[in-house]
């Protein structure tokens, strides 16, 4: 389920509530000339997908992620990778050719 935030009963819409978030990043590197990548990221029940260019960081929560990656123009050329990234760190993942 979606976590519910409980706000103070005296809060107003004009007040800013700061919510701490710790992110990490995953960067997929690929051979020269590789176009955009179709990426599915999964961590437990959390699943997301994105189209990204090689070398562009994808913001994720820390922990171990399963990535299913394929060139956008060759979706049958799938590679599955497991990546562990620590809080506030960037993990570089090389994509095979």
C-alpha cells in the first residue's frame, strides 16, 4: 500500500512540510552508438520503467535492484542485471554488447 502521512491538525496549506528522502543513482554505460535504452527496475514489489540514454543517471532508493534492459530499437535483446547501490552513491553498470 501507499504510506499515509499524518499532518498536524493545526497545519495549513501554506505551510511547507519537509520530508527527508535519501536517494541513490544507477547509471548504465553502453558501447558507443547505442541508442536509448528501455529499462525496467524492480526492488521487491516496487517496479518502474523508463526510457533513458546511456550515461544518464536514474534516481532510485538505496538497496539491490533488478534491471531488465534492452535497446529501445531492439527490445528482443534483453539483459537482466542485479545492482546494489548504497545511500547517496552512484552505481555504474556496464551493458554488454
